């Protein structure tokens, strides 16, 4: 019977270790996505121009879909470990915050499927209609707007619940990140440079949480 708590502690430590690594990986992937979109530039406002833009920036847009996929999948073990690390601190807030991120994961995967249609053909079917191209861009960036707002709420709630576990520096970074997530939800208003800054803060919070999670006892 005495060996059972020890085994549970070992399993929890492994959960924190791999979950923390997944958080770091996800943060790096989201940063890569931000850099790639910054290089690719802002999408034009007309369907014909979007088709030309997608063709000229095909390489960067292709990698956006790839890194966003890995970033979203890495969030699955990351949010699982994060929830377990916070259940002893503030269970209600940890359920709400981690639940919001859990909702974001499938949303991201669906958005990248939509985004991929700009650059990846399916059964040799290429997007060559200006209206379809404009619709894809509208759905993707509109969806990422919703994701940014959801993550702003999740980051704020989780940061409040982290006060006794993760330390003040990560908590304050989370507060700042949540504010910039709201700002970053409007890339068409703030421009690409500030959008990249918002993405850097978003990724930095992920990496900071992941590094701390790996070292939790």
C-alpha cells in the first residue's frame, strides 16, 4: 500500500515533465506561425488579389498550416498536465481556463484545414475562384480572432489561479499576455508589426509555463 502513493507521484511527475515540454513546443510552433504570417504579409482585400498573394507566398502559407497543426496537437497533453498542476490551488478557475483551451484546440485544427485549402490541392482540386479564396481568408482570420479572444480569457483566468504555484513572474506575464491577446485579435487594425509582438508574448507565456511545469515537484 505504501508503494501506491510513490507510484502516483512518479506518474504525476512524468505528466508534468511531458506536459511542460508540450507547452514549450506549442509556444515555439505558435511563434513560428506568427513569424511566417509576418513574412507572408497581410492578405489583400479582394479575391483576385488573394489568389495572387496565395500563389506568391505559397511556401510560407504552407508552413503556417503545418506549424499550427503541431502547435494545436501539442496543447492536448499540455493542458492536461496544466489542469493537474492547478487542481490543488484553485479547481474552479483551473477547470474554466483549461476548458477554454480545450475548446480552442479543435477550433484551431478546423481553421488550419480551411487555411490549407489556399495552398494544398485535394484530389487535384485547386482553389481558383476569387470568391472562394476570399471566403477562406475571411473564415480563417475571423476564426483566429475568436481564438485570440478565447485565449485572452483563458490566460487571465489561469494566471489568477497560478499565484500560489507558478510564481509572480509567470502570473504577471500572463496578465500582460491576456491584454495583448485582446489587442492581437484585431490584426487588421493594429498592423503586422504589433501583431507579431502580441504573438511573441503569447508564445513566451506558453514557454514560461511549460518550463515551470516541468520543474514542479
